[in-house]
DNA sequence: GTCCTCGGCAGTC
DNA sequence: ATCTGACTCATTCGG
DNA sequence: CCGAATGAGTCAGATGACTGCCGAGGAC
């Protein structure tokens, strides 16, 4: 190996990496706040990692055993982890749950219950076992997953178990993510972040960080030259930023393109002339789910190869209007695919083109990509290119926006005219604007707090993680649930609201409260909070508006608190069930246009 | 043995 | 999805 | 002219409703 790297060359044969060595790094990262120091620690770890172990280290850091787009999941969440801890440490399941509600981290719970200081398993061994767990399926698989992981628990030390259990939970919580890994790779070779853009570009178009890491490690930036956009291999999609007002939007973009924003499922379509492959926003393979779209791609794009960014939406066959998200999402399925395709046909609205007929378009400006996108499709009922306007006027954007809202759409996306397609990045090249961002344009709901849940991770320090919210049913003088709430408060406010709720603590659900879910701590209905939400949805879990046991209720989509507590309102002054239903009806009317 | 329900998980937004 | 909080980095302020 | 203060940007990790799949386990 010859290269100009400084300090990263293995000067001696590195030995196999033990899992306790890896978790020692994790513990250091855990204790480090500075991102620069975390990057340096990671760079050091990469230096000590043999090339053949790079895959394992990278995937484990990502909380996985395979690249993002591989359909390999652990199938071990919190409940099963609790069983693993009990089985692996000999503690009672009750005890495990009790400890978890206090410290909010199963890794830390297991650490408390283990004496052993250090295990003797290697990273390779742990990786192999975790892979086995992920691949286990069929009858008896749940018990087998648990016992495999419990076996590992018995063979590692205190510090190791802490991080071992966090891996399948997908909550390693080290304060590092993909961007930091990429900085660290660059830093390990160059002592600076200078190669980050090249590394990031490679990662974004092949979606496999382990491949990028190995190529880069072997040959530096030259090693990345062979990574190109390939039809069939998912590209990490570009994402948008938000602003508060239309004025801010125009200030940032000047003259820009404005497109409608659809409330469907993001879909990246690949066509190699024969095969159609589709990926979701997080690179799940959708290909088998939308046979109607696949057929349409073959027809409407015959003779071409391409990769496009799009939104898939179900629509009303009678009126042509797009259906709500809850309808579209029913098309995301493995079984009864064909029947559902007939019942709920999809439209695919293309809004960007990354590749066409052998040419990578991602580095061309928006306007040119759009030209290509408008030119290659045949007419058809499924694939269509999104409409757009070009303007630098706030008034024009507002008019366009109002029209889209009036027709039941989510809002608009504004795009910088000369911007390239920034795969894997969230940037101000694309700015989304939804109704709920503009305070006066969207309704808020006054909700009564009915109780709270203990938090996990960092929130456990606060003694609270989320609230149970209700509204008032005037007809029956009952409080019914409409949402949980986990965002909007500062840490200080979380603590304050918990203190208030503890004063009104109830040992069980108060008699005037009707709920099908139970918080960790009940509270007598006293405090009213103002909640902003994007929409009201039909709900199988919340009791607001439920007529009888098996009916659907109503709930809030994307709830967040604004302000703290409304001192001027009594619980009976909260929004009523009847008002919620009225709001839902008004919203449903718009969807029909 | 077969069918059905439900809890848990993983994914969409 | 939304949101907060910590840190980084570039720019401006003030002595 | 240089260090301190400020503010925008980046990143990570809390949390939401809802749907479908899968396996477990009860009913029959």
C-alpha cells in the first residue's frame, strides 16, 4: 500500500479487534461533547481497524449489520430487549422494567445488573451473532432472537453490554452519525475535513458507507473515483429546509421555481430499460408494492433509462383528486398487492431527474434537469411531471400557495433555479412551506393534560418525556384523548410541567377520563395547553369522537406545543370534541377539490 | 390442526 | 414528521 | 489589530399518528 497519508498506515500487523476495545471507544465518544474531539476519536478508531473489519465497525456504528437499503432488520425492540436483559442477567422482568422507567436506557439497566468487567468476544463474533439474530425468522424465531442476544449478554462485560443492547435498538446515542463518520474518515487520512465533500458525494450515490470507507482507506480520494450513479442502486435523496415567512423564502432564493407539495410517499424510481426499481426516502425497496406504477414506467419511459425523484399518491378515480396520506399509505404492502392496486391506483408525480439515458444529471442545474424531465416521458395516466411556476414575487408565491392549500395539498416547495441535486443533503436550495408554518393560517387546539410518560435517554433526566392530551366532550362531560405530545417544550418547561402535574397526580385514570392508552403517571384534568398540529386524522387509538368501542376516533398529526400553559382556561374551556369534528369536516372538504 | 386476534416491530409521514 | 440544544464557524464588535 | 461576542448553520437525538407484517398464543 503506498499513499501519502499521515498516521493512518498500519505500521504493524493489527490484531483482531475485541468488542471491549470497540466499546471503550464508544464510552469515550459517549463522554465527549465536542464534535471535533468525537471526530478525532473516530479517526483513531478507524486507524486501529483492520480493513477486513471496517465493514463491521461502520455498520455497527450505524446500528446495523448491512447497508441501509438491505432489508435486514433485527426485529428486537424495547419489549424484547427487556426480556433479553432478564434472561441474560437473571433479573426479574418486573425489575428490568422498573429500572428502565427510571433511567430510560436498557443498556444502562443491563450494566447495573452485570458484575463482569470484561468479556473476551471479538467484534467479528458480535457482528456474526447480531447478523444471525437479524436473519432469524419463522416459528420460534422470537424466542430464538431473545436467547441469542441473551447469550451475548452473558459473554460481555459491563461496558460492553451497555452498547451491545443499544445497537439493535438503533439508539447508540454516542452523539455521532454519518456526517461525523465521514469527517473522521477524512481526518484520519489528511488531518482535516478536506475530503469530506468527496466522501459524502460517494456515499450519497452508493448509499453504502462501508464500501466508501474501504475504498477511501485503500486508495484515498482516488479510491472514490470509481463510484458512480448506477441505475438500480439507490441514491440518498436530497431534503429541504424550512423558513418562517414567504419574505424569508424570497430573500434566500430570489427568483425561484415553486412546485406544489404533495402529501404522499417519496419514491425514487430507477429504470434500466427493462427493470423498474423503486426506493423510499430511507431506501426501503418498494419495487414489489406498486405493480401498476412499474407497468406504467415501462410504457411511458420505453426506450429510456432513468432515475427520478417523485411522490406516489393514491387518487379518487371518479374525481381525479388526490386522496389523504392515510389512503396512500395503504399501498405500502406485501400482500394483496394486486387487489389494492386496482382499488387504489397511484399517480407518480415526478419532480426531479437524476439520470437519463446514460448521463448523470445531478450536477446540472435545476432548470436543465427539469428540461430533460419534461422531454422524455410519453403521455399516460400514471406518471406525470409536476407543475411549477417561476417567480421572484412574494405575492405570486402566496397566490400559488393559497391555491394549493385550497385544493387540499400540503403546501409548496420552492427551489433555487441554478442548484445542483444535492444527494443526501438538507439544504436551502429547496425550501418547503406548509400551512402550519404560518401561525395565523393554521388552527391550534387547546388540550387538557391527562398525564405523562417517563422519558428515555436524555429525557429521563427530566423525569418526563411526553404528555397525554385530551379534549372535552361537552355532551357527556368526559375528557377523551386526542394525542400524545413530545415536542415543543424546552427542558426547563418539561420540568415545570411535570411539577405541576405531580401536584394533581392520580393513582389511576380519573373517572371523567376515557382513554385506551395509559400514561406512566395519571393526572387529574387541570391544565390546558395550546397545541399546533398540521391536520386532524381518524384514529384507531384515541378516544376523541369514538362512538362505541370499535369505532375510529380523531387525533392530531404532528402535534407540538406552543406557549406553556394557558392560565386563562379551565379544563372545560378546552377545545371540544364537537369542534374537533367540525375542523376535520372542513379539512376533508378541501381534499375533494 | 386451523383460524383469529393481538402485541411488537419497522416503516411512512 | 417537529422540535430543542450543543457545538462549530464565520462575521462583527469593541477596546 | 486582535480577541470577544454574536448569529447562522450543522448535527444529533428526543418525541408524534398511523399502517402493514409477522409470530405467539388462545379458541375451537
